């Protein structure tokens, strides 16, 4: 899926590229969607960026072209659980 085909919506998890303020890429949750920008709640970031993130109160404005939607995959655990009834 190319960047132009992505449909951002509130609550989507995104991975954002580093920008002029951030040293490294980061993971966040979309709070608001505008025509070419996103307001992202920063959830996971490089420790060097902690002051920037705190100064912005964990919300950054990101260009859509610098964000990529992350899809969550459900993993099936084939190992038996100790808590399941095994007869």
C-alpha cells in the first residue's frame, strides 16, 4: 500500500519518520486528521527525544507523507495453557 492509498483515521496506530525535532522514528496514535497533516499522540520514542516529547505534551503534528499505518496482527498461541482444562 502506497502512502497515497493509506486512509488515516482517529485511533490508528502509525509509525512516523524522524523529523527536524525528533532524532528517531516513533510510534503514535492518530488523534486528529487534517488534509495533509496528522495530530499524533506519541506512545513510543527514542530516549533522546524525551525532552521534545514532554515539551509538546506527547502530541506532535506530522505530515501524512511521514507516517505509515501499523497493522496489528493477531497471533495464535499453539502451546497449551496451564489454566485450560486438559482432559
